C-alpha cells in the first residue's frame, strides 16, 4: 500500500509537468508576494489567462488526442483536454500555497507569540 502511494505521488506530481509547474508557481507566489497581496493576484484575470495559455500550448504541442483507429488529431478533444491541465495547474498551486501557509503560520509558537503581543 505504501509503495502504491509513493508510485502515485511520483507518477502524478513529479512526472506530470503541469502539476510540477503549478506546484512551483504556487511556491514562488507564496514565497515572493506578501500574504496581503495574494488576494489581489488571485482576482486578476491575466493570471488565469496566462495559466490557460500555458495549458493550451502544452495540450496542442505535446498531448494530442487522436481519433479512434486513425492517425488524425481530434482537435476538439485536444482543446478540451487543456481544461484538465488548467485545473491541474490551479490545484497544484493551491496545494503548494496551503503547504507554505501552514508551515509559516500554522505553528503554535508563532500563534502564541502573536497572541501575546496583541494589545487589549
């Protein structure tokens, strides 16, 4: 069971470039931008447009979907698969953000120091 879990992690996180890109982007955003500015970044439509452009480019260049028993590319299905890659990038970035946020702000000693410095 543990080996299948490690295999799942290795196959889906390390070998999937869109998940790797999303995780790296999420780490970059969480470590570069202050927590107050992330809300503005998440509301920006340009960010989502750039992410979808990357997912569409990846689907069109590397992950063609072919018609059954044919050598012709099914362009509609290929473009539809770009939505899956888009959601993969977003999900990986959110997971990376949650991990960084939990490491930075989730420890009890930091919360305790913060609570002691609040003036009543």
